[in-house]
C-alpha cells in the first residue's frame, strides 16, 4: 500500500528515546524535526532537524508561542511524538492547543492526569482488578503504625509526581529503600518538610530479570495495532532502576494482563506498562504505566514492530496494518549503564563476569550506535568521559 509520508514528524524531547523514534521514522522516508530545551543527544543526529526552544514547564508561555510559530513555517500539519516527561506534562495541560496544531493519538487529558499521578494510577489498576503492590499515599506526617507492620519491611518510598521529584529530590534516583520503622518515619518527615508528595509501596521480592514490560499501540477506534513484550535482564541502579539490558520476550500471561489493563481504562495511542513477578504469591504486579515512548523503543523496531511509523500512519488517518508477531530473544543494551550495573551486581555477589557476558550475548541493538549516524555516539562518549572526570575530581 502506498502511504503518504510527507507530513512532517515532530518529536518533543531528544534524549535516546527521541533519537530512536527519529531513526524509526526517517528510515521510512519521513521528514523529522526534533524539539528540546537543551542540546540532548538527539540534537546531534543528521537525521533530525533540531530546534532549541524554551523549557516546556518553566517557560510554558514562551514555549507555546514558539511551537505555534514553528508550525506556521511547515507546509503541512505535522505529527506529534512525545519522548520525555516534561513535554508530556505540558501536553496534558494544553491538550486542546496541541491537538489543533498536530496530528496525534493520545488518551484524553483526564486519563493522562490520572496516569501521571502515581497514586491515582494505582487506583486505576485496582478498579480494573489488575494486581498491584500494596500502596499508600502520604502528603503529611501520620502514625506509620496505622499503615504498615514491622514485618512488612522493606518498603520503597517513591515519587507521586515524577517531574516534581526530579526537580526537588533526584534526577536519577527513583526512590529510597526503607528497612525499618524509624527510617520510614525519618524519610516521611523529610519529604513532608520539602512538600514533596510521595507514595509508599511494599517491595516485590524477586530478581531483577523478573521485571517485564508490555508495550502497545492502540488506534483511535480501540484496535490493537501493536503489542510487544520485553523483560529486563539487568537494571541500573540494581533492583530499583531503569533497564540497562533488556530483551524481547514471549510471555502470554503478561500480554493478557496488559491488554486487560489498557482496554479497561480506555487507553489510546502508544503506551507501556511495567510489571514485576512476585515470588511470594506468584502474581504479576503492576509497577507503573508510561503514556509515552519508552527508552527501549528501538528494540521493538529491531524485532519487527515499528511503533513510531504505525503511530504516524494512524495519526494521519492512513489505517496501517496490524502487526501480529515479533522476533523473540533479541536484546537492547546500554553498554555504559550496564557496565555500572555489572559492578553493583558483582559487589552484591549476584553475578560473575562470565555470567554478565552470557547475559549480553546475542543479536542486539546498542544504545547510541548507528553506523550511518555516528555523531550521537561520539557525543555520548565525550559526555561520559567528562562525567567521570568530574566524579574523579570530586573524590580527590
């Protein structure tokens, strides 16, 4: 079928996630623009026409005006892709504005707001009978004994709203592992004083390679165009981090639970849901829903499911074909993160060097490496080198 491919694609946010969205679009002959507020890695790709504009949250009014002016320079109405949280929050606050300027397929703002609030997200899952770890929302000091007994430790305290957490607590750390009642009380008071809303969850006890993700693309009519499943092999920081090595993985139960979740809440567009297998009660439990492109999206493309291209065709009303299957056991590797991950696993005596080598062996796509577009990789190496120099100087 001959599809129309001259609608410009515009990617909001150009970290690795946005860069690889650009790769998946450009290889199909689509003109690609990228927008960010700093020189992230995707800005150095020869395949993406990059624009540096104002911060979408800190200078929202300026950003809105810049986007409006930018769209007026294009010959056709563009298609919107969101690859980082700042832009997702901005989109939710201004959904009507963006929907008028762009072709796109997103859930309505009410559902997005519920998903972006981790406690409301937890309630969504409970309402549709999807298993979740025991979760409580705290925004003030209360009697901890009313919530947890001492025998339910360890616990995990994490952000209720990711963007605010990154700004006030940490840009990398997802949360804090708590082992005792006194630790919990101390942390809760600390966050209360900083006015940081947090949630407390029980820790699901299983290995890091029991973390799974189901990724979907759902048409405006509610049809599943793509369903892709993967599992983490390693993560960084270990136990409570992001994937540093992952693989495409066949898991029928995961797929069925993911479809139940997304169907029940009336989801549309691209999204992913992370689950972890609980050794205690032998159930998959929802960790989080992500209503935008995820970091390993290029793995799905490598396995035969091009999410950005299907998104582009569906958003422009071209009715793309459903893709039913993908290649299993292909891997995605962020080598820099995975080396750091290896040393943490080794320190905790969870892995050997030869086991690590075996884990990363096989057909794979490696972060930032594209032979036809080498500049982002060299920029990544240069910035990694600078980070290590700064870390070394701090420790001297």
